C-alpha cells in the first residue's frame, strides 16, 4: 500500500491487472483501486468474475513470499495464461416478449441491437434500447467501458411502431388500476369481518399494512388465505394480482412459529475439509469459546450435513425466508432474532418509512454455509440472549442465504434495485471465508446508507459494541427526524386550523349572504305582490270613476242630494247626486276615491247608521240621505 502523501508508485504487477481486466487506462485503473482501498485483488474481482490466473508452487518453494510487492505477495510463483473473453448476459423485454442475449464484453451496443432486430423483427432505426445504469448510450459504445455486471436487464422502446392487438391487455390492466376493489377480509382469531375498499393501484403490501393496523398482526406474522396464485409478489398491484372484481374474499390469522410446524431435515453426506496449502490466516477458534470441531460444524452429529437454509431458485421470497427461519431454528435453537418474513422492499418500508418515532435500523444477515465461521457466528453471536434482545428491540432483521450462486445473484439484483450498486459492490468484495455478514442499513431522506458491515470473525462484545455504535448514529438522526416531523406536523396543524377557520368564515359569510339574498327576494316578492294589488285597485278605481254618472247641476228639475263625506285623513269629499241615485253609485264614488266599500264602512253622524249595510239598490231618498247629509268613512275591523 502506498503513502497517500506521495505520488503512486507503479509496480510490475500492474501488468497483471491489465492482462486480467483489459483496462489499460491508468486514470480508470487508479479510480478502481481507490474505490477498493488500494486492494488490487478486490479491484480485479470487482471488474471480472473469474481471473484466469492459477498458482503453481514448486515443492521446493517453502520459504515465505517476498514482501517487496504490496499488491501480490506471491506474484513470483504465479503464471498468467491467456483468459477467455468475459461474456455478458442481457435480459431484454419488449412489450409481451423477453429475449436473452449473450455477447462478449468487448462488443459494442450496436451488436445487441442487431441480435434484437433478428429476434424481434424491429428495425434498428426504430429501436431505442433503454435501462442502462449510466443513461442512454450510443450504438458504438463498447460494453467494457460501461463496467457492467455479468447479468443485466434492458428494455426496448419503439415509439414509431403502433402497438399490436396484444397490447389490449395493457389497456385492460390500466382500466383495472382505476377501479375500486372491495376486499372482505375475515380475521379468524377475532371472528370479525372487515369490508375494505381499495383502488386497483394499491399494492398487496399496502393492503397488508392496513390490515396490520386493524388486527394488530404485524405483516411478517400474517398468514393469508384466498390470494390468487398469481399474487406471489407483495409489490404487485391489486389490479394485476388476479383477484375477483368487484368483491374478493380473504382471511387472515397470526402465523404460528415456523419451527413448530416443520420437522428438521438433514441430508447425510460426506464432510470434506478443505485446507489452504499456503497458510492463510484465520482466527483461532478458541477465541470464541468453542473447539475447532464445533467451529467447523463437526460436533456430535459428525457425518451428516444439515439441509440448506434456503432452497435454490425459490420463486417467492417470503417462502424462502420461512424455510430459512425454520431451518435456522432447527440448527441453532428457538432463541434467535425474529427474521422479517417478506421481501427486502417490504422490510425497508417497515424499517424506514413509518413515523419517525417508529423507525428502526435494518439489519441484513447474509449466511454462507461454505464459510468456516458461519456455525460459530450463528450459535454464539446471533443466538446470544443480549444480541437477540437488542436486535429485536431496535432493528428489523432480514436474512438471506448466499451459499448457492443463484441465491447470491438474486440478492445482488435485489440490493441493486433497492439500495443502488454501492451495496451490491460492497457484498461482492467480501470473500467466502469472511462470511457471514451483518449489514446495518439506515434510511435517510434521499437514500439509504450502509452504516456498518460486521464480518463473521467477531465476538459477542465487539458485535454488541458495533450495534450500539450504529444505534448512536441512528438515534441522532432519528431525533432530528422527529424534530422535523413534529415541526412539520405543527405547521400542518396550524395550517389545518387556519384552513378550518377560513372555511368556517366562508361558510358563515355564505349563510349570511344567502339569508340576505332570501330576505331581498322576499321583499321583492312582497313588493311585487303589493304592486300588483295596488295596480289592480287602481284599475278598479279608474273603471269605477269612469262608470260614475255625471254630477248633476245644483238647480234642476229633479231633487238633488248634496253629500259631504269625511275621510279617515280628515279631508271631505263633496258631491251632488240625484235623489233617485242608487246607493251603489254612492259606494262606487267612495271606492273611486280609494276607499273600497269592502274595506270601509260609510256612517251617518246622528243618528249613527251604517249605510253600507243597506240594500245597494235602494235610492238616496229611501235611505233618507236627502236633501243633504254629512257622512264619514271608517275602516272595517
């Protein structure tokens, strides 16, 4: 290793890395070395999977390797042979099809498109190849320059080509996403049914979290019946899960301990011990309080090897983790951390995305049966009462078995999808004999951060100290998050109160305005009615006024009756009538002046008589209103 205050010294061994990796750009090589803490072997392993270097040690070469090389201590005894070209696997998705493409690392992107043109019958000019980690690339870009892993996923877009009839399924699915599904969920222990409405865009994991709030059964302890066979992934939406529309029946209960339901299975096989001829350094097993036979898994059950903790190529992560938990309990006893049953995404959701006070650290335990440290780490560290209690209280623990290459590749894909390539690259740098690993991950506002990677060669005290150190960092961050959340909730509460007060004010103003509008409308209606009544009265008055006979002269041949009529206002109406004039004419005259006889009565002064009660057809002479008389008007009660 070099002094960071001095310029780097290049050794002849640099030619070894060039031969293995094909990287002849010095700046790029230095960048890779700095990413791997100037560990040449780790840097080479991070770029290629299998370096075609083999070790040949002569029987006479028993002296220790020279220390002149900081990178390859045994370089003089190694011979470099020509290596095969590194092959890259690409899984390319196009609409309803999936194409597997295998090309050399030295190939260009355009060669992949030529293969896809043959397979998909899509012209290269109309093809857009997406999914590159570094963004869009050109057809002449060499794959080696992208530093891709062995397995990759891409997808093809053809915006200029209209979709075929097969894409009708997508439209149906899109329509289902906008529909509401009624889930009738039966809680078996409580003997209670819940009728819950969810949009088709809601995921199965979100449904399970909502049910957890209702039943107090954590998601990892829920056992379901009624989900369709297609609903194998909790990240799947309800629309895509195959449940019945508009109503689907489910049942849930608390999952019993997997260890009580599964018998331990053992697969007898010969146990082969592998020794390192070059004397690799390992910790002495006595440091952990066990003898070497226990450390290598050769206790009283010598001659039989335990079944794998996790089956290979398991389609469902939850089933794989149930198997892991059951087998772990069989091997090491019931006292162990509570492993989260579900996908890594679900574990991250439960650990990082609740309320700030409820958040926890995520502990990812990676097991490898091929490591000589796995047995002692599980039995002495992971099953220690203090470790179990501390993990259960402060962590969400998720586990995976990387003994099988297929399971390891799947783990790296999962980690890359959820945490980015840094975590996957970190796992790649550890060798088999450094397992098991315990990754401590903390959720942050924008990304997730790996706080610590605890290797298998540790002690209970050191493990507890590192867990507590991670908790101190997490607690400081959690307090800030709680403070920010409280302040945000306080602001939101003030805003809600202001909004509510504003809404109440708007409602009061609206009611007041509506009352005013109703009052004005009522006034207008009454005014209109009054106006119509007045107009009607005026019309009647005018018609009566025009129908009156003319006033006779004072001196004429016929008897004349002169009447003075006092109105309620004190004014007098004076008019002459013929003695033979009917009383109805007198009533019409009074009505033509605005005093209809339906509302007023006409009285004599002395003796007091009500003229309006007399027969309107009688004459003034008959009514003794001759030759003159003073009358007065009085409103009827």
